C-alpha cells in the first residue's frame, strides 16, 4: 500500500469531538473522550477508490485532523505527551452510519 506513513499498528479515533457532531447525533457532549478503533486494513492512500459494501445506504464522510504517535506510550504525563507525537496529517473518515 502506498500510504504517506508506515502502516500503523492501530488507529484510535475520538467520537463526538465537536459540538455540532454531538448535536447532529442528538446526544449530549461527553464529559470524557469517547474512543474507538478502526481497522488498519481500512486505510487507503490519497486518490484511491473507496470500496462500498453491498447495501450501504447512509455513507457519511468527515475531514479529520490526525495525530501520528511515533513511539509506544503508556501512562504519559501531559507535560511529556507532545514528545511522543511524530507528526500530523489529514484523514477522510468514511462511515456507514446505518451500521454504526
């Protein structure tokens, strides 16, 4: 695969991370971050075709800001956190809302 970065070990996303999305979903803004994962096999490079599964009727897309963590991190203090960031990029998050 021709991704601009090495294949990550995992993709961790933050749900409802802005007010308009929570309002659109009809749920209150969470007090703590809502984390979920995505399969690394769902990543495709810029310009590649998005393959839809049969029966997808509610496809949604969102431009996302992505933080690339460059080394293993466990119990990292806030003051040390940025030393684990190796870069930033943009991602297009495509979701089947009906299956969500």
